[in-house]
C-alpha cells in the first residue's frame, strides 16, 4: 500500500460539504442553523480519499461550514490513513487525537458546562483537542488507476465515546461507501434529531433504521456496578441495539500480550511517564493507548496521549526533539522509523500482530532500553523502570484459568477493570481523606466574615498519615507505596488531581458561606451598618448568585431564592438614589 506517497494532503473536489477554505454557505449560516443537537455529539464528519496526484485529500466536511484550519485538515488527512507499511486490506477501525489549532469555530455550539458538570472527569469534553474515529476501507478495485479503493470516513468529536462512535461507524460506513454523499447527509440530519448527552440518562439514538440505546455515565454512578438495565424497549420497533458502555474498550483483548506487566504499566500511567507503543497497525496502536490511559479511572488522565501518530504530524518535531527530556505523552505509532527517532525515550512497548486463537498469546518480555537499536526489534517492554508494587499473581492465575475455561471475554475484561479500579481507588482514597481534613470546619464559617482558607497540602504530613490510614487498609498488594507516592507528587496527575479537588473544596466553602448568610437575620445586621457596607454586601451577594446560577457553586434552589430575596430587601432599605444606581430601569 502506498497511501503515504504524494506531496501531502490537498483539497479534493466535492459537492456536498466540499472542504474548501470558504464557501457561500459559510457567510450565510446563522447561529439558528439546525446543528445545535448534532454538535452536542460531533464537531463534523470528514471523508478522506487517496488521490493519485494529491495524496491524501479531504474530499468532504459536513456540515460544510464547519471551519478547520489548513493544519487541522492536513492532520486529519494523515491520521485517517494507515502508514504505508501497514498492509490494512479490507475494513479497519481506529482512532486518533489531535490538537485544535484555533478557537471554537461552530457558531451553534452549546455550552460545555452542564455536561461536564455531571460527567465523570475522565469523560468530560476535550477542551483543546479533537478526537477522530476512523473507518478505513482498502479493497481491490480495477476501475481505479492504482487498482485499489482507499477511503476513510471520520467522525470528529470532543467526546471520548469510543465504543459508541465505533458502533455508529460500523453502521454508517459500509452504507456510505456504497451510496456516498446522500446517505451521509441523511445520517447527519438524523444525528441532529438526537437528544443531548445528559449524564445519568439512558438515551435511544435512531440512525439508519436502527436504534442504539446508551447510558451516559454520570459522577453519581457506582463505578463497580453493572450498567443500567435497558429501558423503554417495549415501545421500540425494531428492538434497540443496547451498548453496555459508550466508552469502555474490551480491556482483556487489548492487554492480552502484556497481562504480566499490567501493574507496571499502571504505575507508568499513574506517574505520567513518556511511553511509546509501537504496534503493527493503527487499530492495535490506538486501542492499546486508549486502554492504557483508561487504567487510571476514576482519575482523569492529565497527560497528553496520541492513540495514533505519524511522522507527518504537525507536532512531530515538538514531540520527538532530543534537546529536552521526553514530554509526558503516551504515543501510539506503527512506523518502525520511530524506534530510531525515539531511542532516548525511557519506555517503549513493542507489540506484535494480535492472535485470534483461544490461547493466551505469548507475553512480551521486559528488556533493557539499550537493546532497542534496530527497526526490526522484537516485541517487548523496553524499560529500566522497577515497579514499586509486587505483581498480583492471583489475578494472573484467575485470568489464565478464565482462558482455559473459555470464560467470555467481557467477563475477563470486567475482572481486569475491577482490579485496576480497586488499585487506583486504594491509592487515591488516602489522598482524598487527607485532602478532606484540610477543609475548615463548618462551624468556623460565619455569615459576616470572609470564610477561612483551605489549609495547605503538606506532603510529609500526608506520608506520615499512611502508617495508620494507607492503601494497605483496602489493598493486599505489598511494595514500596511510600516511594510510589513520592514519585506521584512530581507527576502531572497529582497536579491535576490536587487542582480539581482544591477547586471543588473552594466552591463548597463559598456555597457554605452563602448558606450561612441566607440563614442569618439580615435586618439585624443592617441596623448599625453604613450605606457603603450595605452596598458592598449587595454587590458580593449578586456576584455569589451569578456564580451559583452558572453551575459553579453547589447550592440548593431554596438558598438561591433566599439570596435573591435578601438582595431585594437590602436594596429596599437604601435611599432612592442608591436604589436607582443598583437597579437601573
């Protein structure tokens, strides 16, 4: 396959949604255009084709006035095709992640805050990256000069719903490759009728005569519980296709060649270590990277990650430079050239072709990075890292027994996912408990004084607390937990976790202060106060009310109503001239 030949991606001709830099439609499109529901799920749909003269070409973008920069178009073109050495014949599905090069460009875009406020942090919308879900087809075609039909259908979104979008592509793509543009327009119009993804809700999503039923995860969901039971099926004909998850991969299948090293890989992810995954094809590469980055749930993965990355990427130089330490990135690649380019990276995972037999595939071996010299390097985990925790041999035995007994893979995945979840929770719970102890007592929050500060996080104090409240209370694994915490403190994940928790605590503190004000007798307070102090209270109450109403403070509706009543009461006590200033007509 020579999909990487050519001068680079260019714009190919097209009719529906042709991907030109500008069009008459773009000038006339108004914010009232019917894409608000579509954009709650997708940014756009792209079609990338291989042109003999142009190389990869963006044939179509839909909606046609979704604006992509030239750099973004180029990235989508290269990331939507397998590398030339990957002999991907037939249909291949994979995913990529790329940096946005500009600000928000959809005039009909919805506010992210309602969704992000209810979604688990690991499933919030990407603020600065696009996620691409690709269905690539390469088949022999004598009517084409090169003898091959090569085309990719790409769903571009900011939602990490890999299972949902892969399922959607498996419905849409085969039909599109047969019927082309009219089919795609009809599908986009159907998606524009979907309800918005509301955390905690089970939704029915009709497309092409099929109803996909999904549950949108929320922060309130119990992580270890099974997905909610299907609902409202009796009224649906045909019966819906029920997805057990919008985002979870088949973890056991992804991790099959590295099961003996899952805990070490979990540690590397926890510490935000740079890791290259070299795989034989983009589907294996992207699934392994996504599986690795999902290991830390419910923690948010705070480092950069690229499920599929090519030498043509606009960030290639930035991520592969030798002038500084490797960045905190998990990089999925398929071109063996990267072994030479990224020799200085501390951890390289090379995996071979996936095996479809019933037996557990040969496990990759731990090898020293010094042996990583040639492009034909054998599969292995090349690292000098020594794991802090002892390997859980009981887990490996249970998984191996499951293989021997032909236990369903979804059960094997559930077993593996539960193990990683319990491991992450055992590590995080002591941090959560210590952080909670830094919150001022509720009785110290009084209405007419600035609320007390959250106490600082002292790492040594926390480490001392582990003796009686450490992970050993919930986890049987032995090892150097203290050493793991010390390294964790230097990682992007500690910084991300601490910032998120501190923000939530500060908002809780502010909400408690607002509640204290609303429960106090405001008329008694006003008796000996000057007009300046009263006006200051009005302005502060208004500010708190605005923040609370924009979903930034966790307060009850009754508190908001009382705060509004207090503002009106206080303003009513002021002279008419001040009332006119504070409440202009």
